[in-house]
């Protein structure tokens, strides 16, 4: 936390440059790497920290106070490193053995074609949207697992070195531009069996790593990889609140007699409303993290109703942060949309990040509502 806090001002200084180039500024990437931010979820035996999910949210949300894209990359790349840490040790050695600062990106969706060969799979595919594509040493990607007959028999995750794929520049977006969430392209590459694992057992709580004595790697798969992406939201909400309140004593309200926004009762009420929404988001986020951490500590997969509530909690975080930032932009005034004003980047980054499929509020509520009512209808495997 201390190292994250220390580099926040530097990340903020380079945020506009990173966005302009659609890639993290060299200074930002170096600071994140040197401070160990890409090793938060890497196993101790490879120089990682194995932090709890609660601590992870604290660190990544702190980074987002400086730059949302930097926080997003730390969040997603650590999540992918955590997934790599669920593989058997031989595969982990491939990924983490050469350097302690390995960066792993990834896309779980199995958007590829495979065929069985001796010792593994031949794979061709395209994977969108791969955050961290410019910086990653390895990628964890979703693949269909096929039999020798060509029939798809399972869904898997595979570990692929950067030398085996190319990056197609496709990430031209309104927010989170610097994340470089481009398309990975692989053409008839070979992936050995030890670098392929089955997804359904992961979702059911069975992880193939030999090191399940470490509680972090017993965490519920779908809730864990969904939760890691809300740290940036929390930090962006806090950054927006701090910016607006810090300017309120020096900024007038146009076409009123208020020379300072802070003197207006209406402004005070709206700021309080935004702050409460941000607090609500944190309370739900921490409830999720604590539930997952406690389950991992006891080696227990949370029951279906609890996992459904976790999914709804994450959507509620997104809704509250989005509403708070929108309100803060409104009360700050039209100056919020000046290119020189960090509020507009905060707004755009948070809005794009909120559209990640695993934290969609409506799906989370539907999943939770079905669970509360005992409706036995599965609409997503990410639970």
C-alpha cells in the first residue's frame, strides 16, 4: 500500500500521455514493475506477495486515484497471473521461472479452433479484448479442448508465451485507452498438455495446482476473477470526489450569487449523495472480498446463493460508482469536460471499465433474483 500510494502522483502526471499513445507511458510501466505491482497475486516461491483479495482491492483502488488505466492493467494482469498459478507447477515454472516480474495477460473466452496432436493441441484463434497486450510476456487464453476425432469435449485455459502470438491493434475506444486491450492472434501454434487445464473443475472449486496449501489459490474461481476488476472503479470514484471537493471553495456556481460552490446547500447535498454512493460501493466490494477470502481460508466454495449475491454485489458497486461520478461531473459544471480536466478521463475510464461482462448489474441481479426465488435456470458459467 505504501509503495502504491508513493507512485500515485507520477501515474497521474503521465495519465494523459498514456491515453494519447494508447499504451502505458514508459515511466508508469517501470514504476508499476519496480514497485512489485504486477506480483501481487504471484506465488511467494516466484517472488510474489500472495496478497488477500481485500488487500488487492485496496492497492488497485489506490493506483486508480492516479490513473485508471494503470490500475486496470495491474488488476487484470494480476488476475491472469493468479489463473496461471492454478496450473500444475511445471506450467507455472514455464511462466514465472525466468523472471519474478513476468506480466501475464489473458482472455478466458474460448474463441479459437483446436485439433489434438501428440502431446497437446494445435491452436489458431483470435482473443478480444486482451488488456496488457503491449506489455505481457505470457497470455492465458480460453480454448476448446478437442479429441483426436475433432469433437469438442471440454473448455480449457491455455498458457501461451508472447513469442507464439501477435498483437493486432484494435483498441480504439472512448476510455481506458492506455490499457492496450487489443486482439491476440495465434496461427497453428502448439500448446503442450501441461499448459492446458479444464475450466469446469475450476468453477466447481477444484484447482490443479499442487500448492493448494496456499489459501489464495483456493479462492472461488468465477467470483475471484470477477472481483479483481472493481478495484479501479473504487479508486476512480474516490478520485472524482476528491477533485470536486478540492475545487469547491475556489469555484463559483454560474448564474447564481454563489461565489463558492461549497456555500451552496444544493451543492452540499449532492456531494454528500455522491460520497454515500461511493461508500456504498466500498461496503459491497469489501463484503465480496471478505466472503471470498474467508472461503479460501477454510478451503470451501461458497454456496450457490452466496455466489449469486456476490455477482449482484459487484454490479451494485458499478452502479453506485457510475452514479456518483455522473453526479460529481454535473455539480462541478461544464469545466469537467475540458480536456485538461482529469474528471472527464475519470468519467470515461470508469464508464468503459463498467461495461466488462462479468460485472454487468442487470445480469448480476437476474442471477441473484433467480437464486433467491429458487429458480433453477443457469444463465452464466461465471458464478
